[in-house]
């Protein structure tokens, strides 16, 4: 009888051990909650890898194409990894873009516009968020309306005005609107600042006004230092969009010899098209375009590489993802 009881206890112990092991295995694979299991994590990682590949694939193709030599370009078996690194195409694109000079023009233009938009849009955003003034809702509705109106609709009267005051073939028509909170995507930046300032506690302003601070001092000494996340987001967006902008420089800088890099790439494409019409297409035409594109996107990529941590945190804190 004792032997039977002992065997029963052993069987019960083995079964409880198996149950514990099965439970742990189920929790490990499926998780105690839907978003903690191994299957869910594998699905998320697979989704992230696929998304990253979609965005990185053009850049990887660009890098591998621009460093191929003539033998790799005509070899159908060479797709991603060239047999030899060839920098001649990159050097040719560097010279055709007049990179030191045109890079300086693009940098100064992007910095000027981004700094002016960062400051002027902050003033407008604070006014819409905190101040009461006549026709406030109507003016904000007009601001939102600028999202609907395409830039191409307004370019003709702007060109006529710029021609009448002698600003064609200068950078002033591109920089000047940023001084007044306008320019490329200026309305979006005002909305970002308004969203951020609207979330700040009113007690901060009330305490400053008790100490005798006026509206301007409250904005400069209290609210603007708190707006570092919004400032970073607006500055980076404005810098990158101005750097990549091709439309406005093409409209205002017709016939100008020294142009931003965005126009330089278009000039390379035009030269290659003319050469193709005269002497036929060269195998280095596509690598040359890829090298030029790489030289143009490299500065914004480096900028984001060093600021991506603060940029992501700032986007979350400004409420832009809402």
C-alpha cells in the first residue's frame, strides 16, 4: 500500500513539474499579455526590419552603384557588392557640383531660413496659443488655409512682385518670407509652436506678471526657454526642407551661375541628357547621378545622425505625433 502511495506521489510530482514547464513555455512564447510574448516580439522585429529595408534600400543601392567601376557596371552578376571600390565617379560628381562653393551657398541659405523661421514662428505660435487679440480665430483659420493652397498657385504673383522690386536672381525672396513666419512650411511650424505653448501651465505666466514682466519679457524669459523641444523640431524640419528645396531656387535664381546643390543636381542631369543626345548614353551616367545625390543628402543625414536622439524626444514632447 505504501509503495502505491509513493508511486502516486511521484506521478503527481512529475505531472505538476510538466504543468509548470508547459506554463512557462506558453508564457515565454505567447506571453502573459498579448504584447510580451516571443511571437509578438518576432512579429514586431520582422515589421521593423521590413520597414527599415524599404527606406534603406535606395540609399544602399545609391552607395553601391556610385563606387562601381566599368567592369562591375557591365557585369550582370554584380548587383550589390562591387569587386573593387572605384571613387572616380564620386570625384567627378564633386567637381561638377562645385561642391565647396555650392555647399556653402546651400548651407548659408538653409541656416538663414531655418534660424529666421525658428524665431518668427515661435512668436506667432505663442501669440495664437496665449494672447487674446481681435480676429484671432479667423487669422488662425487663414493660417490653416495655407496648407490647402499649393505653392505653385502663389508663385506667379510672387515672381511679378520680386521682378518689380529687383529681387530676381537673388536669394532675398527665399530668405525674406522666413523673417515673418512664412516661407517653406511656415504655417506648420506655427502650429507646432502653438501646440507646445498651449500645453504649458498658466501659473508660469501669472507668476512672471506678478513680478512685473510684460508680454515680451514673459515670452523671452519664461516661455521660450521651455520651448527647446519645439525649437529643435522646427529648426531641423526647416533646415532639411530648405536644403532639399528645388522649386523656389529654380523660380528665383534663373540664370545664376552659383546655385544651391539642389539645383546643381538638376544641372548635372541636363548635361548628361545633352551628352546622351550627342554621343549616346554612357554607363557612368547613372552612377554619376547617384554620386551627386549622395553628396547632397550626406549633410542632412549627418545632422540627423548626431541629433536623432533629441529629435525623437522633442517630437514626442511637442505633441506632433498626436
